[in-house]
C-alpha cells in the first residue's frame, strides 16, 4: 500500500496486448460504467487509478481485491 492506496500485484505476467474484440470491450464498458479509470504514465511506470462511486465502493473492492497487496 502506498499513500494513494493499495498497490497492484505485478508478480504474474501480463498479456502483451488486449485480446478483447470491439464488441466485448463495449460490453465490458457497459458492465463497469459505475467506475472511472485514470492512467498516468512516466518513463518508469504506469499507474492505473480506478474510482468507484461511493455507493459502489464495497463492490469495487470485491471486484479488484485480487489486484491489490494488503
């Protein structure tokens, strides 16, 4: 955890490219419309911030628990 919140577990290898079709991507966006995503890039890292509406906070924690270190 850092000052901003939990950190993503990067021990597993990530896919090189997105394998979602445009239709799958659209469906996922509709599914997660209660979330906002912000990506910040520097020369040494990429930081993804996921923001959930207050009433969806518990659901968001459950959804992304596998990506955080606690």
